[in-house]
């Protein structure tokens, strides 16, 4: 059974999952990943979710509030490879959306990459639509930016 926990960026399980995510990204984008290291740092004010199965951490995600105080950016979505296909990422993303709504936010944006077809499919299924790439992803051919109006039911 999957349980979802709201926590902070200091959560050791979150930190361990982020290390796995970074390794995965280096495998998918070996030529360009170094360009995004600075943008993958999770600040202390991030809203963090960790998913657990049988008390073991299996996935994570978080959001930060953007310069437009009503919009959040979804970041650091990851599910362990052996746990994929169970709806864990969907549960994490839905909890992040619910948390953002509770915090008074009306929209969400995110960036994923062309080599993440499973992520693109999930985001599309949950109502995200491709938008113009925002900074720092403008002119990056490997990046796909997406957005969603959280006030609308998907």
C-alpha cells in the first residue's frame, strides 16, 4: 500500500530519492545535464512529498512558488524504476496539486525532457498542456514546459 507524506526538503528519504533522480537524468541527458545542476537545487521553502510503500521511500516530488505568487513550479518528480507503473507518480502529483490549491495557488508549471516519455504521458493525462518554454529552458531543444490551471477539475 502506498502512503503519501508531506514533508520538507530536509527529509533524508527525499534527499536519497533526489540522488537517484540525478543519476537517472545523467543517464538520459549525458551531454547537457551539467547545464541544469544549479536549477535542480531544492530550497528549504519547497513543499515536498515523499511516497512510501511498506515503510520504504519509493517516490517524491515537490513544488516551489514562482515569482507570480499564484503559480507553483512542480520539481524533482521521481519514482524508483522498480516501482514504476503502479500509479505512484500520479498520486504524488495529485497531492502536490491539492497542497498548492490549499495554499491558495491557481496554476502549476513544470519542465520535463524529451527523453522522459513516461513523464510527458502522465502530465498529459492529468491535464497539463505544453506551453512556451520559460527561463531557464528557453531555446533548450531537450526541454518541454507544461502548465495547468489548478482551478479546473481534470
